[in-house]
C-alpha cells in the first residue's frame, strides 16, 4: 500500500513538473487529460478519489484510536504505547499522510490542467481578436484609399468639365474667326471685282481719249 502511494505521488509530481515547463510532452499530457475527462472517466476518477479519502479517514481514525489507548485500560506501564502500537500508529499516520498528499497533488494537477486549458483558449481568442482588428484596420485603410480615389476621380471630372467648357469656348471663337475670315474673303472678292471694273473703265477712258 505504501509503495503504491509513493509511486502514485511520484507520478503526480512528474505530471506537475511537465505542466510547469513548456515542452511538447505537456501538449500530449493536456490532450490525454482532455480525453480522460470526457465520458465516464470523471466519474471513475471521483469514485477512486472518494475511496482514497475514505481509506485516509479510516487510517486517521485508527491512528487516533491507537493514540487514545494511552489513557485507556489497554495502555502499558506509565501510559506509554507498546512498540507494536507505535509501529501501527506510525504506519497509519504515514498512509494517511501519503493519501492526503496524493489527493492534494491530484487536485493541483486538475487545477493546473484547467488553468492551462483556459489560458490556451484565451490566447486563441486574443489571436482571433487581433486578426479581426487587423482585418478591420485593412478595411479602414482600403476605405481611405477608396475615398482618396473617389476624390481624385471627382477632381479629374471637374478638370474634364473645365476643359470641355474651354473647348466649347475655343470652338466658338474658332467658328467666329472662320465666319469673319469668310466675310473678309467675300469683302476682298468684292474689292477685287470693283478693282477690275474700275480698271476696265480706266482702259476704256484711255482708249476714247486716244481715238480723239
């Protein structure tokens, strides 16, 4: 019994050391405990723990009963315990101490497993929140870029409208200049015709003067 309790305590201490240091073995142990806590395993563990607790209380009661013999009728001379009673008392006390210590270590392992699992879940949630915040930041950046592009497009549209208005004005000015040019051309043609007529009349007058 004592050897079994020592082995159990050493195994529990090894598990606690595995939980304390972050190694690949800790991940395997956590996965194993996660699977162990599913199904009917927790009921079996509670039943074993309850049995150990009952046996521990029985050992404590036996130890107290032996110690109580000091003042009883079965005590030896001077109220001292016999060597046999001392050995039995020491054995019961050692068994009770080992069982209590094993239960305490089992509770520590359960709590450490729970806290490590909660820590992993919170880290995953934090990573998910960070990813969402990054996506939101990228979305806000893209929205800012879209707004900047929209403002650039608006400015370009205004420039195009301004250029179109300038083009219309230049077209009007060109059409007016063309109309003036055509009018001047017609006027110059009229002047040329008038010049030809005057030149012909001048020649006729000279011819008449020479004939006289």
